[in-house]
C-alpha cells in the first residue's frame, strides 16, 4: 500500500523553511492586499518597496517556456474506463457515529466530487415533482471531505515518540506486544470515535471477549436522546421522525437538518409536506413548524414561528407545553409568565390539539444537546399527540455508557495507572475532551499509546505511536445510516500517503492481520442476511437491513426539579449567563480545521469565515456593554477563555452561543500549526464534563477589538446596527424599501385564498415592461431562442441555508480559496452564495435565505459593456464567460445588478507552484478551466455537465431527457430547492415551476430577463400568533 | 541683445522694438543660461514622484489588481477616478486654444500654448489608467481592432471602446494642434540659436518655416478649422467618458445629465489647473506683462461660471432622484450625503460649489496666492466628485447583501502620485525647452501689428 | 544654417532680391505696388500673419477646406463600416439580446463614427496644410542672408525671385526702394550645389533610425516564422499552465508516473454491476460455469442486430480476419509482403479450425479478452456490439459454407437465370 504513496514528500523538511513566512503572511492584519505579497512591516515605505519588489519577483510571472505535456495512455484499458469520462461509486461518510450514503464521482481513479446516494433506501427513496432527477442531499461536510484526501498536510508515516518510523516498525512493535496484550487484556483499552460500523462492532466483540475495555468519545454525541428515551420507555432507543407525515412540527432547541445525522432525510421529508399546493399531506396543505431555540439554526430560520429561548429554559418550557396539552401542573418558572412566552405556549398547545382533533399528526423533536428529561418530555407529548408509529418511530439502541462517562472512566483509569496499552482510533481527545479531565496529561501516564489519525494532530504528539489513517475514500469500511441500514464504504483510490483504516488496525491488534476488504466482506456475507456482496458494494448498502420500529410503552416520568436560573426570567445578569456549545459550520467539531473549502464557506447565518466566536444577542450585548467584534473574556466555572463576540440578532437573551472547533494548534497549514497561527479560539478550554452541552453561571468581561471576515457585511462591523448592518427589514435604511422586491413572501392563507378576490401572483412588476396589449416596451425586437433554453428555479421556501450548494459548486468548478484577509476585502470567489436577510426586531428577527448565482439574464447587462466580447450569449441562452478573451476591465462586474461576477484579483493558484501543494492539483476538475489572475469568472450553470450529457445523448442517438442534466448545486441540495432544466420543453419541471404564480425574477423590473427565477417563500403562520 | 532691444523699444519710437521684446522675453526662458533654482526643484520632485509611480505600476502589473483596494462589489475605484480626473483637467487646454480662438478672445494667446501642453500631458497621465487598471494589461491591445487568426473583433457596444476611440482621437488632435501652433515659434528659436545642436533640433522641428504670406494663409485656415474640429471633439470626449457610467444600470450612474455635467466639471477643473500652473510660471520666468492680470481674472470668472454649473448639476441629480420615485435611486443619493462616504461628498460639495464663490470678489480674482489656494481646492474637489460617483454608487448596489466598503492601499496612492510626477516632469521640461507662449500670436495681438496700415 | 561670407555672393547665380520693410503696413503697400507692377514670382515674409496682405498680394483662397471635408466624410463612412464589419458581419454574436446592427435605432455606434470623422478631418487639415505649403523644406536661398533671420522676430520682407519674367535687377531694386524698403539686398545661390542639398550624414541618420525602428517588427516576424523543437516562451503564464490533471497525463508524484490511479480491485462502479454472467462473460455461471451456446436474453437476433454486427465486424475484425472471415485481411497480406514472418489470423469460417464449433460464449470471450496475438476488444466494443459480431460471424460461417439447400428456391433460379 504505502509503496503507492507519493515519493516527493521526503523533501518536505527542506521546504519547511518558508512555512513561517507563509504563516506570517496568512495572519498579519489589516492591510490585506499587502498581506499576500508584502513583508508585514509597514514602517518604512521605501524599505517595503524593496521587500515587495523582491517578493513580487517571486509572485511575478518570470519568463519561462510552455510546459511539455506527457500523455501516458493505458495499453490495456478496463472495459469501464473511457478516457475523459467519469465513473461513480457508492460509499458512505461517517460523521458523529452515523453514516451518510454517498455517490462519489471519480475521474481516472481519483475521487473528485461527492453527492448523496439516490438509490439508498434512507436518503434516496422516492421523488416528487419538485425533486426530480433522483438526487439525494449531501451535507457540506461530506461534500468537502474529498479535499481531505489530497491534503498535503496529512501524516505520511508512523511516528514513535515523535520520531519518524515505518509501517514495518509498527507491525514489528505490534508483533512483539501481541502476547503482552493477550496476557493482560484488562490493561488494554481502545478509545474510539462514535461509530455505527457493524464491522468495528464485530471486531470489538472479539476484543472485549479477550478482556479489552472499549471506550468511546465524540464531542457532539446523541447520548441524551438515548438516555431520555430510556427514561420514557425503559429501554435505550433513538427517535426516527417522519416529517412528511407531520402537519405540525415542534423543535425544541435542535438543528434537525444539518447537524442531525438524519438531517438530509428530514429535510427531504419536511420539503414533501411543505409544498404549498399538493404536499404529502394532501392538496392545499402544508406543514407548520415551530422552533424554540437559543441560537439561530437552519431549523429556526425556516420555521414559521421561532421563539428565542435560553437552552436551559427548554426544560421548563417543555414541561409547560406538556402541561398545556395533557393537563397537569405548570412549572412555576418566572419567564413562563412573560407575555410573549405565554402566548406562544398557548397558541402552540392549541395548534397541536387542533391538529389532533382534525385527525392530523404532529411531532415534537428535542434537540441533541437537551437533557434526557427534555427528550423524555418530548416523547411524552408525542405519545399524547398519538405521534408514535406515524410521525415518529423508535429504534432500538444498545445500552452503553454515555461518551462523557466512558471517557471519564478511561481518564481515571489512566491516572490510576491501570492502562498499559491505549489504542485511539481517530478522534482528537487531547484537543476536544472535556477540559476538566485534562486528557493530555493523563495520556502521559500510559506506557504504550497508539493514535490512528489522518493528521499528526494535538493527540498524536502526546502518544507513543502515531499511525497514519487512511481517508475514508481510501479504504474499505461500513456504517449504518440513522434508520440502521447497513451501508458499505468502498475505496476510490489507494491511500495516497500509505495509512491503514480503523478496522485494519483493530485486526492487527486482534492478531489476525486481515485487509479491510476481507473484514467487511466476511462480515456482510456472514450477517448480511445472505446479501450478494458484489451487489451490496455496487448499491452501497446491504438490502433490507433497516431497523424495525421497536414496540414501546410510556412510563411515568420522574419529577424534574429546576435550578434557580431555570425558574427565573428570560433576562439574566452577568455572572449567571448561559453558555451553549455549538458545532461549527466551518470545522464541525474541529476535525475539518484544515479543510480550506469549509473554512471559507460562510457560516449559515453570521456569514463569517475562517473563525469561531461567541454569539451574543443584541440586548445582552448592550447589558454587558460589548459591541460586535469586541474581544471578551468568558469565565465558566473557574475556566477562562478569550474569544471574539459576534452580536447575533435572534440570539436568546442571557445565552451565549460558543462555537466549537477553533484554535487548533496542530491542524496543518490551513487550520493552524502553532499557538500563534490558529484559526479562531479553542473553546473546548471551558467545556467541562459536568456541563458538556450547555453551562450556566458564566461571566463576561469586555476586552479590546477584533476583526471578523464575513462574506456579507464587508466593512468594519463595529459601525454598529445603525448603519445598514445586518440588513434589517425594519429600521435599516435603504433595505426596508427594497426587501419586498428582492425576497417575495406570502402567507399560506393569502396564497391559497388570494387577496381581495384575485389570486396572489409574485410577478407584478415584470408587467411594468408590458402594456395592456402585451407589447414589449423595448426599443428593438428582443432575441428569441430556438433549441434548448436552459433555466433554473430556486425555491426560497425550501432553502435551509445548509451551504451544500456552495461547497458542491466549489468542488465542481475549481473555485479557488482566497483566505481570510482577502475575504475581508470582499474578494471571495464563490459562484453561488446564500444571501441572508433579517426582518423584524434585532432581538427576535425572522431570517430569509436567498441563494444567488449567475441569473443568466437574456438581456445580460454584463455583455454589452465588455469591450472585447469576452462574455457573450450562447445560442442556448447561457451567459458564457470566455476566460481566455478576458482582459479584466471589470466593467461587467460593475454593471451586474446581482454582483455574481467574481474577479481574480491575485493569483489564487500560486500555491501550486510550491512542490508541497502539487498533490492538490488532483482534486481539480479536469473539465473546468483553472482561472488565472486578471480574468473574470462566474456561474456557468455547470456548462461542462450540460455538454457531457448532450454528447452522451447524441452518441445514444436520442434527445435529452428532462432532469438528465443536473447542476452541482442542484445535486447537493437536500430539499431539492434548486431545479435546473430546459425551458424549451413545455412539460419540463423547470418550465412548470417558472409558470407557477410563486415564480418571479430577481429585480425583474430591470428587464434583464433572468433565466434563474425564484419561487416566493410561502410561510404558514399560526393565526393566533399573527 | 536684451539691453539693446529694450533700448530700441524705449529710446527710439521703433515699432519693431515691441516685437523684439516679445521674442526676446519668451525665447529667453529657454535660452537663459542660468536656470531658476525652483525649476530644478520642480523637476526633481517630478522625477521622484514619477519613480514611485513607476514602481507601483510595475507591482500592479506583476502581482495583480489585488494590490489595490478594489473588490468584487467595487470593480473600479481610484484607477478610474484618476482617469476621469486627468481627462477633465486636459479639457481646459483645448477649450482655451480652440473655443476661445473661435470666439476671438485675444487674451487666450498668452496662455493657450501652456494650456495645450497641459492638455497633452494630462491626457498622457489619464491614458495610463485604462491600460493598467485591466486585469491583464498585456492584452489591452485587444481593444484595438486588428485582423487576427481567430477573427475576433472588439465589441463596439461597450462604452469602453468608445473611450478608446475618443481618447486616442483627442490625444492625436491635441498633439497635432499644439505642434502646428508651435512651428513658427520653433522657427524663431531656430533663428536665435547659437549652438549647433539647438540649431539642428529646432531647425528640424521648425520644418523650414519662413513666414511666407502664402504659407501663413493656408496655415491660418488650417488652424481655424482645427480649432473648429477640436470644439465638438472636446465636448464629445468627456461625454463619452461620462457614458462609461451613464449607460450602465447602476443607481447613481444611470443618469442622463452626466454628459453636460461632466463637460462642465472638466472645464472647471481644467481652468483651475491652468491657473495653478501659470501663476507660478509667470513669476518664475517673469512673463507678467505677457500673462496679464486681466487674463488671470478672466479665467477666474470662467471657473466661477463652470463651478456654478457643476453645483447646479449636483442639485439636479438630487431632484431627479427624488422626482423619479425610485427607492433605489433615492437611497443612492441619500447615501452619498449621509452614508459611510459622507466625508467625500462633503469635501466635493464644499470644494466645487462653495469655494468658487470667492471669485465673486475682485480681491480674490487678483491676489495670486488666494487664487492658487482656491484652485488647488477646486482640483481636490473635482477628484472627490469622481470618487463619490464611483465609490458610493458601487458600494451600495441593488442587493443589500452585496454592499461593501472601499479602502485604498498604498499602491492606489502610489500610482496616482506617480502620474502627478509624470505631469510635473513633462511640464517643467516643456517650460524650459519649448516656446511656452505663442510668440507669433502674441505679436499679432499687439497694436504694433497694425502699424502703418491706412484706414 | 551656414551663412556664406558676402564676398562669395557674386560667384553664385542670382536667386532674387529681398527687401526689408519697417512695418506690416509698409509691407502691405509694397506688396500691392509689386503686384500692380505685374510681378507674380514674389512673396512676403513676416513674423506673424499680416492681415490684409492676402488681397494685397492677390493670394487665392486655398482649397484646404474641401480636402478636409472629404477627409471627414471618409472618416464617418470608415467608422460606420468598421463597426458594421466587426460586430454585424465578421463576428456576430448575441450580446445582451441586442440586434446585431441597429444603427441608428440604438445609438451605440454614434460615438465612434463621430470620433473617426474628427480624426480623419484633423489628419487631412494637418498634413494637407504642410503639403500644400511644400513644407518641410529645410533649405531656402533667403536663409543665406543674415538679415532674413529677423523674419521670425521683427522683420518684414518682400522677396522677388529672378525667375519672374518681368525681373530686372536694377529695375526691381528701384521699384522696391520706391516702395519704401529700408534695405534691398541681392540673394545669390551658393556657388557649389553641394551645400544646397541636405548634408549626407542627415540621410545617414534617417536611414539608420528607420532601420532601427524596423528591428522589433523583424524580430516578431522571425518569431512567428521560427520552427523550434522547444516550446514557446511566454512572459505571463495566463491560463497556459493549468493546475489540474487532464486525462491520461503523467504525474511524477506517483511511483508509476501516471495520474490515472485506475480502479481498485473489488470495487464496483455504478452501472457496472455486470451480474449477468451470460451477457457479460458468456458463461452460464461465474464459478465453474460453461460457455453458453445460445445468445443471452438481452440479445434479440434481428436484421438490425445483424447489420450492426456486420458493420462492427468490418471495422474491427476485417482488417485481420478479412471481410469473408477467411483470415486473410489487409494486415496479414501486408505483413506477408513485408516478409515479416507469418501472421496467421484464425480462419473463422473453416469448419476444421474450430471457430464454428466454439460455443457462442467462447467466441464472445475471445472478442472481449483476446486470444494469443489477438488483443481484447472489450474496451473498444460495447458488449451489445460484441454479441452482434458473434451473431454476424455465425451468419458468415453459414454463408461461406452454404450448400445448395441453403439457398431459397426462387433465389436459386435467379442465380441460374443470371448465369446460363
């Protein structure tokens, strides 16, 4: 295996010299434009001139000959490999212990692009007319994980005590240690990430049989749900909800679409019961969603009603709701008497009861971080609403200690010297284990510790052995999706840097040195219910392995006693503040810190990149006397943390959202290599095992200022709420008037019944261009198109702002990463962005998400101003960009009302000149030009995909089928909010959607005639809360 | 020579003494062996700034536009601001030399040569920006129609193409016009030259001019027609420049008033610049009796008038924005005055509308110091006008999500400073080595030019 | 100008006389007088245009304006033509959904047409003027007279050339003196004609500078015409160097030097399950199966299939096996001609060589995976087509070994009728 690894990496050490320079350049601030080319010092202008002259020499072109390109074709090609075409393979991406079924596109044996597996029974089954073309959603994390394969910073050989070693050394060590391991099994421990892999379970049984003790640690786990349902039903379970059957959905402080392992499926189901006319609930019906949460999540942003509430108050809230529905004693919490909350609970309870009365169905979902009691209460309410078996199923779980208990036990044993051998399978406990355990120092007390990981990270440097781990796209494996379906992980490429998988390491430890394929295959063939191995590999899952719902009976819940803050009001004094830990949209729990795509993908709602922060509500910020972008010192039971504050509208009063996953000190060249090159702050420092999900009693003291780099507010946010910050619909000058034109919204009632007798139609102001007799006021006869007319529709009603489209686009179209300092300068390159607008009051706003890519205007303003005709219209109505013709006047950009054009201000691909980074060329899509500095670029509707499908259809002597061509963003979208197709076909889905009365053109009254149109967002508010 | 000439002038009533005096005083600027220190100072400063600019341009071309502050919302910033500013400055030259000539304004003869020179140098400075502001300047020549293997041609619907033609025509015309006017005076230099080199150089440049009446006849015709052609040209050029903005979609740019507004502004700033240059010059090379008080005063009046036009245009813009009832338009102008760039807007208004009002007072029109200071303010104000138009509009476009801010880098400043250096260098060299005043024309305006004719 | 000493004046031939006057007015009077006296070959010289002198000398209005008008019109038409050719004729593209040529409906062609008009007018007026004035003319006889230097300062002169038919030295001098000349001076040509010419070194200078100006163009031409084995130089890499790996290219980071990592054994690409062993491998079953003798279910023997099979056979198989399948295709023939040993493709139709006896599955397998010197064609020929070829080969065998009974009666008669 390792022999196939690249041979160049020995020279790394020689090259390592200028790493510091690179780091310095990356982190110095604020004159960003100088960063990339100048030495930091700005003291002496002329000395600087000299310096940057020198650097410009490096950065500059330099006269060289064209490259010679060698072609080395295969003499005997396998039947399925046609040069220049792609193959796709089913696989699975495991995050937080649950698998997301994937289809990975590979180009000549190199994985390039990742989509969901449409064939998989869990994420893929069934389509309705809005989500056609059979695609399944994919999370941004899974989609970006392909970049990790080609990460030049991955570890390339085992280390022992910090010194380089070979795999043979490690194998020898295992061989010598084998008998010792066998002898005292009790002193051998395995610390694993949460995993649902049946093969690992198999190996685990074998090892535990030999007395080995097994521990698990996952910073973001679903233990609470298991515990809570055990409380409610007497056995460990997990809840599997069916949103497509739910008329009313209540989410208690949870992110059920992106963070939840079943999020992709939930999003799809939610969309099904959401369609304003013709949903899975029946004609003219659509679900209504309530979200009670402390911090804005995708759930809250698309909920019809959102109540910002501290996470710790969810418990009293839930019991109050329970009381309101099935009678019983209201908890005597002060905040429940606040008018807003009162009304909310009353209306909510009424709604739920009405739905039940009318034979509808509802479901209450408790968030991952909520305490077991809340989960139990949710189960109780669901039971009362008769949700069981309809909108929620309960699946059996094995009974095991929670991750916190598990790792605490391990640490105490380590400190007690009862651990002789410790095998850490992935994960990074030194970085993310609860702070009070101090895993790092405990690790020092273990004689033999082995850390299997893809990077030499914080944990690797403390263990006696570090073993490179094969990326999940490089090795065999398996996992279960949330419904229990056994999903196969097949490798796309040999391990680039050598490396073994977790199962291979375990089998080494167990003493029988089997390959991953042997292990998984044996397991499937023995326990797969006689499934055909080859078919399972091909489909990506073992047929009929989904878990059956388990029969449950509700038990009486113990009385829950509430803490003073839970009984208090919603406003809190400094010192008793609540801290809630969130996953990061950039790094999840920190594991993606070195993934530049994710780091530069803006957060769902703050739109901040390359950072993590503490979210503070405007009112709270005022109380604490801190502004946006000011550093704060956060104190949680004795531990202190310096972190930058982001004033987030809609953040619950008294609650501070602390985003995890920052401050890595050994992540790699992107995510930080030392304490002074970190990205963000290590917020795990204050996270203790006693309050793993949220803590209370926090104190905040203001510090000096900091600078975030966001993709939406591109200037110093400290200018404050007053001047156009956050684009509030109300009070924000210049935004309020134009919002109705930009984002159209309508209430379901008005949409169905119409206003004043006539049906509601989103498309008024395009009529501005027509006179009553339908003539067009244009000066000349406007162009008409024969043949294909490509068009796109984006449904604002179902965009959950998961960023999947952005990452998919980045991976499909070779979009460069520009770095934090350039994003501050408003030079990010994403071809599709998700605009976020707030409406309402800063403390309780509503959010509107609007994905914007090139609108492909038929009367494109950009085209007529290009002096050299570098952007012109194709016969199919695409607004083509001819990179090689572009001179770079940037006039097209100035004249684009949507500002979707992106200019290569600097050479974003300079890094490839460095030998260390050459491996990253492999992730580039060969079908798409890599743009040079000085040229303009923008969304092409994935023209390369269009052409490939046209060629295919032509070879097969047939016409294109509607839905055959899909854009990368469309494939990634879990709710099918993006639909692409041919407007020339009257019956194509996109034509149907653009004929819909919800459909409107963005800034349509400019008569740019965009091919991309938007479906107005239909909200379904509760009249009682109107 | 000088003593005897003056003697001749004052001693005997010789009419030709006046001509001699003119010839001598103007030619002496170029012939005087001891050059004023200030001249060397100016040249030194010019060259220094020029070298800074040269480095910055090298850096921009080699590293990319990213070294400037421009971004994905603000495609143009200082680059085009400077371009429009310089072009505007150029316009006064053509105006003085052509339009005033057509209007038979005798006083123009004292300043038209220098003003034309200013035009040419300003256009040279302006011309730098459209080229280096492109992402790939080495392909800027693609904007010139030329046959090529791929049969690709420029796209003539783009105002940038109009610019290419307008600016190049303008530059060519100005240079030819300037040179043609200079030939008789070069002949004068030739005939006064002592050294061989001067004789050769001026001799070649003078094309063997010998002031024959038949030649003067055609010469005057041609000159008149060139003046006639330059007049619509100068108006068209800044209109075309204004089309860069007026033909776009952007609120704050998409304005029909731009052409007249830009032309007025151009003349405004141009006159200010002429005065900024000529007032020191007339002291430095003591041309006080040639560039007279009343000439300066006349220019002040023109400046005042054009300043009022500019102010009027500002108010019209706001009125139309309000009258249009279009919220995007209204916001844009509200934002100009009260948005993040309020300071730019304020300095624009105060420099361009308030400052010129001083010229109502004769004292301000006659005191050179006051004039210079006011003129410098006006030039600053006109720079800000272009900056306000470009920056405020681009930072607050249609979709609030794309709103941004603009901060210049030292390379923005450096390139601008560099063009100022180029301008200063060329102008100092011109003053020293070429007839800085139209000798023949000045003579023509003297009463002695009609001596001995019977009426 | 080199000024000759006055002693040498008499030994050059006379060019004319030059009279100096005090004031412009005096010059005008004199000019009128000279004209009235009937002289034609005379001219006045002054530091600035003296008004009124034109009619005094009787100078006719110049035709320059007409030329300029012509130039302007040319410019206008040229400007329009250029734009029409570029955007409406030579390179027509859909730009912003606008018509190709709407002049003057949408005035986007007006500015350039206008600028071109101005530009050409300016050129004509500038160059026209000099040409009509016969300038540049660096040398003129009057330059030999010291006093004439004043013409660009304060001197007003009237010169009459000797070639005028009414010219008579004494007479003319008297006329000029009577016209109030301050001084009248004869002007002789230089005795040696050399000095009238431009100095040689000036020619030299012009030639050398021209040559230098041409050097860059020469280099460019050279560069365009050169045929080098080496790749071109370039200063800015632009998009020539793509930081991506194209199909079948080399990539030195891998031991095998290929960017193509191939397929990992055991993995199954989507759509390549190939679970039907009969169709994909020609076997009844994968483990210990037999060659199938019939055709798999997916392959229906239809005329279309046979046609397709024939076509594919003629493309892929005939070069070696020959159109008739006798194994004597083009390649073996050429190999034989070249004397490069014996290459004997299998005779497909000979009952003895066994292809006939092969089960279909085995024939399919041979096509797919090859057989000693014959390479496998699975990569070139899709399975469906391979089966079509099998079908066609079967037909070929039958046809080539046909007995009379195989021919339908009517066809038989046809043939016999055709050949009596």
